[in-house]
């Protein structure tokens, strides 16, 4: 059984002649533990598709099934990591308290909250700033906090919406490797939205390219590069470069 099955999904806003088609006839299956990157030009519906899978929007047509259950609302099993970490974190709560939100929602005893939150911060190498406020951290550290908070849900599926887009190159590469490692070790299924072709190939088992107006699948590419990957040698691999050339030409054409 696929972890995620998107079947004949379309989405439009409005009705009649004024209706605006955002996505049309999306069919995609994501295997359990698979890491799928989705790329495409601005306005092609990448984020909208992620919100549909997350249960934040209902499709106009078609169905989305996760782990055998049709998606009709958000679920703790599907954690969303947003690009705008500044707005995703609560500035009045300390770092550990931001992470513990999922534990609180699950009814965990108050005496256990900080200890469990710090355990997750340790995975992201942030235990030293557990008592800080988000505004005292760098952008990369704030995004690590958001990732730790998503792990508190113990998700089976990670939905990531350009989570590294606002970060500097070095921090971005560090977080790419951390996310890839965590997903592999915890066997989390990932849909990862990005504009960056190299990031999509580096992280993905498969890359799905969307076209725009309306959003639709143009092509799927099996990456086929061994894991774990390396920021230097993987990006210099002839297969990596071939994928990059193909995807660049595809998006330029469309």
C-alpha cells in the first residue's frame, strides 16, 4: 500500500466562467519511507498540493488517501514544516515550550513536557538553547526548532514547504543532510516542495515536475543516487548533473 495516493485530484476556486483552475488531474503515489521532491515554477500549485495532502484544503475532484484512510482533515500523522519559520513559532514561548505543543495537544503530563522536548532538541543540536525565546535564535536555529516540533507529532508523513528557502547556503546544506538522515532513520515518508533543482535531486528518491496554468504533472524522474549522499561528491556525479540538465530544460520549455 502506498503511504500517499493522490487520485485524479483537481482544485478550482470560484464557480462558472470566473472559476480559476489551480490543479488538474493530479495522480501520484508515494511509497512508504520514500522521499519525493516536487518542483515547478511559481504559481503552479506546489504549496496548494501540499495543503491538500495535509488536509488543510478539500479537493474539488478526486481523492487523497494516506495510509489507507481518505484525507478529510489534518492529522497528527502528517506533520507540516513551513518555509516561514518566523511566523510558525510562538515568540512568547521558550524554545522547549514551542516544541512541546504537540505533546500538550496529546495530553502528556506537564511534568514530562520539558524533558521530552529537550530530547528532540538534542536531535537537532539545540538543547543548549532550550530556555531561549525564538527571537534570540538565528534563522537556521529557528527552522531547526520547527522541525523538532514537527517530530514531536511522531509523524508517519512529513510535508515540507520550501523549508530552507530563506536560509544561507551553508545552513541550508546542513539542514538538508539532517532532514535526509532523520527521514531515513525514522522511515518517514516525505513530500518536499522546492524551487531549487539541485536541492530536489539531492534530497529526493524521485523528483516530480509540475507545469503551470493549471498545475499538472509534467514528468517524474527516479533519482537513483546512492545514500547517504554527500554535498560535494553527489552533486558532481554524472547522473546528478544529467538529472539537473533534464529538469532545467523541462521547466524552461514549459
